[in-house]
């Protein structure tokens, strides 16, 4: 069963006192299995976004401790800041990351809220997917009136809390209330403007956000509201769906910003929000100078942004992940206000297990030293996969060089498509570098299993056989992938830069080495498989690929000789 993971993103009403912030944030890691991913304070908003992740039960334990510590250290009666707020822990959303649904996550939100109300005496509301009352789905409704309106709000029937005391007592006057939810992954994203005017920033926010603006007669700002048949104000929708936004002035930076919440990035992405904001700003005589990411972002969102701007530049999309992220950062101006470190801001990078260093994370010299050491792995299978990755990298390089060649601008998409294919083959082969070593280690683990009883011997024998099959399957995948990757090099031999023919040919020779080396590994591992039908089948398929690869190598050498 897939491990269940929940991300928790509490926003606390303290963004200036770093000692308090760190004390509150660090309490989550006192719970086993919790990883603190990010702490992002804002002095002007006097608010900090904290992000941590773990399994559901551990997450709600950690969230409870954080809410408890924030209640101890933050006094809401003395709080001020630019951002709307009504509690020491203002909001505490739970976000399903892996192996758990939004509805299941909502049940954990309810469990957390009940405990916060009973044990801490903090009242609060469930919002978004955890909401028990329709009008409370919208956080803005729950937070209307903010902290200053709580005394009156808590006394009304309509706004009786979902958990905790329904009174503004001395304790609540200090802690305020907390809103708890389950929600989809949300990106908190600010766009920077070359103005100090909050009103103009708000005007752009109203142009863009889904809720748009209230329709008025005459002047858009001061004109009389237009009411509908139900007596409610008529609204003019904004340009983009699944986005909320307001304008504000940030004293810390001396500029106005538009603060967006992108509530569904599959509907409205960060780069589209940015580009539409740029258009609206220009139309109002303003300029976007950059943007700011609050908290973490999924890797895909950054790569999608990189692809978006590469297409606008008519450049190849088949470049490395690192380069795509660099393009995204520079195009969005994410380093406008402070340095942007992908290792600290992209959720997959932060969550990566730093203790488990992959072979492909080693430097070239470190990889060579590890291969030359006394350990049996990495061996021929991993090296074959690595050589194959180098080979298709050469083919991809030629595709990218061809896409960028002056005078070939009308063919950039053709070469980009080949470069994207090359990157996919390269990534697959790099994965197989470590997976071949992992497969070998599974065999070793099998031999180390106990064999004291008949049952233990049977279990051990089955584990060894299963591991041996897997250790045969992985080099076969190396063969398949390296062989298929030659389509990139063959295309570049025909249509790529002719000055790079030798590079392309070396790529094919590397693929031939990868196929041959992996072929040897398939054969040596298959001889120990008791299921001979399986063994004979995979050897036969391997032989077919091997012979086809020999022919490709022969054709390549003949072609190169004819050109030299």
C-alpha cells in the first residue's frame, strides 16, 4: 500500500520576531516522522508560512503542538500587519500529497479541530473541503471582520464556531481563532509592481482574479454599485479562474504587490497569472518588476513555466531540468527581491532523502572512485546504463545546437521535439544506473535471509529467484532504452548540424556499448533463473535487440566514413 503523506501549511501571525518564529516552527520536528520543509516569514505582513510533511496521524500531532506553541507566544491583541488575520495560528490547511484523498484529509482536519477546541480552548472554523457549512467553504467569509470583529462575531448564531468556545473570553482575546481545512495544493504567489499605490495594485488584482470586481455605474471605483434582481451587487468576472488576489503595499520592499492564491494550478498556472498581470499592468501604465513565491512549489509547476517561456522564445524544450528552472526563475523574476534557491523552494527537492545519495548524484570523479572500490556495485549493468545516458546526451546536444542555429529558426520545433525525446531517454537511463545496483542488492539481501527451517529455506529461495528475475529485467530495460534512444542520433545524423557528425556518431557508439554490456548482464543473470521459459524468452528478446544494434553501429560507421 502506498504511504500516505499530508502536507500542513500553517500561517502564524508573527513575521518579525525570528526567535518566536523558529521556536514555533521547530516544535513540529519533535514529532517522529515529521519533516519541516520551509519557514517563510514576512515582516510587512507580520505573518509566517510554515510547511511540514509526514503521515496523517503524525501531522495532526505536530499541527496541534504548533498551534499550542503559537498560542503561548503570540498575543493577537497586540498584532498588526498587512495581511487579513484573526488568530495566532490564523489558518492551518492540510494538503493531500500521496496515497490519501481530499475527503480522507478532511477527516483529519476535523480530528485536529476538535482537539484544538477541547484541549486548548481555541475556537475556530472548518473551511474549504473540511467545511461543514456551505458558506464557510470560503476562507474570506470565515475571516470577515478579522480579529477586531471577533467579539461580535462569536456571539452570533450564524458564526458559532465549529469547534472551541463560542465566546470572546480572556484566553480567546489573546489567541484569536483558527481556521482549519483540507484543500488542494495552493501556491501563494506575489507579483511586484513599480508603484507604491495599493489602489492601482488592487485594480490589477480585480482585473485578474476569478471574483473580479463589483459592477458600478460610471467610475469603476467610486460609482454606484449595480444590484441584481436578488438585491446583491452584480460582479464583473476577472480574466482567470481558480485565483484569488488583492493588492497591498509592502513597506519592507517599498513597493506595492498583488498577492495571489492560485487554488488550482491545473486551471491557472503561475506563469499564466504572471503574464496576464504583466498585460494588465502595462494597460494601466505600470510595470511588473518580478514576483515572489511564498512557501513551496511543485517541481512540475516550475518546469511548466520554463517550457512556457522557452516556447515564447522559440527555443528547444529539450534542455536539462536545471536549465528549465533557471529560465523560469529569470522569466518570472523570482529573484527580484531576494535570491531564489530551487533546493529550498521546490517541494520534491526539499523532500528528497538527503541521507540516501544516489550514484547519479556523485561527481564524475566520485562515480569513478566508487566503481573502482572494493564493493561489487556499481557493476557492469550500472555502467552500461550510464554510458547509454552519455550517448543519448550527445544526440540531444546536437538537437539543441541545431535548434539554436542561425538561419534554422523555422525548424526549431522539429529539433526541440527530438531534444525532448533525448532528455526522456537520458532520464530513464540515469534512473536505471541506480536501479541496476538496487536490483543486485536485492539478490544479496535474499542470500542473507534465514534458512534454519524448511519454511525459511523456501521463503529464502523464492526471494532469491524473484530478485534474480528483477536483476535480469533491469539490464534488459537498459538494452531496450539505449537501443530506442538511437532514433535521436540517427535523426541528427540525417538532419542535424553536419559539423557535429562525430558527436552524433559517438552517441551511437555509446548506445552500442550500453546495449552490449547490458546484454552480457541479462545472460549472466538469466542462467540462475529456475523458470527456464522466462529465462529463454528474455534471452531471445535480448539477442534480437543486440543484433539490431550491431547493424545500426555498422551503418553509422559506414555513413561517417563516407562523410570524412
